[in-house]
């Protein structure tokens, strides 16, 4: 990271203000070249931005953040100029002409912050989730991860493992002496308690559920009212409805926020064993696949014929002769609105119990895997009869913790993570 990067870090123009960020060893020289001087560190200063010929490009605010006290840990500058397209293009062209400067890649500012120890890997993953957050629950969970709550917890676990490892090393060092050291009396109990605490984290709802939304699949035979109810729940005429069997031939999904919770509603082809043409049969196959992936199935077919744990929904309650159910969880009418408020409230309550608690850090698949490895290593360390094996299992636990916060990682994994960020972040 010996070069200097720059990028527009605010929204796409036109806008009232555009923030152009510069980071790297030549950031100060670039700021002096464009703004004519280096402002006092961390103080906004008025500046006239000029091109190489001295002609004015814009009047702006300039900020200077010398290393290491900057967002990236490098020398960094920001130009807060007017947000018109022509202004932004002119300032970026001026910077691109500066020796040693180049345009930033997606996520490169955050990657430099990680490389210089300003944030760890778990915080970077939380920041990526924060940028993608669309609901209040997603935002609060991402803030907890980006704010270092999980990282601090990992550090506490790591310190406990280091203490345990030191006790084992002492035992190995003095094993040949008459007054051989012994492990503390609470050594095994301490490892068991630590493994139990980690197990509680592993039992928490996962970040993927929070990111993708609570998946609610509407299922049943043709003409059961699935697409009509789907349209009402997502508040959009997303699905085509018609009194013809087989109108819905593919899976249709819509993300929706209800009471600040993320949902993904899924409309499916009507399930039937006979009478379907080739295309409809493919849709029915996909519908059956969605039943397996669902967090919850709303079953609009005959009572008792849906998947286990599906909610029995009696649809089309306004229609005379509608199929009756003896014990439906909800009786609804998309036409009159009967029962819809109660159905939505029930969905929200169910999703709230399944999703991470507001403000709680949620583990993604990578973090869950490493934390499970740490817990397994601790349990093996507790049960090992040979101190050498105990020490090795404790080392494996420590390596898993290091992987969680990025002390040990791979370039491929970092490339994948930081590619999730936008240019300028």
C-alpha cells in the first residue's frame, strides 16, 4: 500500500455536497497541490480548489488527517465541494493527474483501515452489513458488530485461553522435576464454562437470517388465493392473479419490512400432481424446494395436507363456499381485509422471536464456523489426558479466535469481503 488512492465517498451526483477522500503517503502533497495549503489537522478550512494552470475548480472545505490518527491509519485528506457532476469530474481529473495518485477500488479505504489496525475483521464485516442495512433491526445488529462488541468478547475469550495455555506450559516445563507443577483445580471447569459461553453465542439466530429476511412461503393448490394474499402482504401487485389453474408458474420473491423487521415473502406455483404442463411442472418442483428453505409456510390448501409446522390459513373468507378449515390459525380475506392485521401481527411476533435481538451482534457463516471450531478445541482440551494434547487443542482454539478478528486470514477471503463495499468506502 505504497500508492495513494482517491474516490468520491458520498452519494452519486448531483447532490448538495460531494466528499472526495484521499488516502496514502502522497495525500498531503495532493491536498497542497489542489487546495494550495495543508489546513490545521482535523479542522475544516475554506479553500479554493484549482487545476494545474491555476484556474479555479470550486470553492470547498478541506480537511487534513495526518497518520496514524485517521480513518485508514494513513495520511488522509477530504475535499467537501459542491456536488454537481461537472464539479466532481473536474476535481477527480485534477487528482488523477497528480503523480502517485490513482482511483480507489471498492472497499479499499476500509481494507487499508484493517491493514493498519484501525478496525479488525469482525468490525469490517459489521461495517459491510451496516452499509447494506435496510431495516432498523439490521442497522442495530450491524452497529453492534461494527462497534466492536463481538471483537471485545473474542479478546476476553482469547485472554482466558492464553491463561489456560500458560498453566499447561508451566506443567510441561516442570514435568521432570520432583516438585512438578500441577494444573489449577478449576482448570477443567474453567474450560467447560468457556465452552458453554461460546455455545450460547452459537445458539443465537444467525446473521444470514437477518440479512436475507424471515422467509415466509405461501403454498397450496392452484387457485387457493396464494398470489392475491402475497400481493396484499407485500403491498404491491407483484404477482399476476387470474381464476385459471397454473397462473403462477415460477417462484416470486419480495423483500418487505414489517415493524422494522426484514421479511422475504415467497409466492409459489400451485401444488398438484396431475394436469400440469412442462413449464408448470418445473414451477411446482421449485415450489417444493421453497417449502424446504422456508422459515415459515403459510398453507392455503386443504387442512392437514401442508408441511409439518405450517400455519393453516383459511383464505378467501369473503367468498361463499370457500374451503372451510376447522382450526385455522388465521382466517383472511384479501378483498375485505378480514384477518390481515392479525396475520401481520402474528408474523411480526414470530419473526421477532426467530431473528437476533435488537442491538445484538449476529454471527455470519464464517464467524459461526470459527467459533464452533474454538468450542470444539476447548472441549477436547478439557478431556485430553496428555498435557501436550491439551496444549495443542488450546493452540487451535486461539487460532480460531485469531481468525475471527483477522490476526490470521487469507487474501482471497479479504478480497471477497471488501468487494462488498462501494467505491469510496
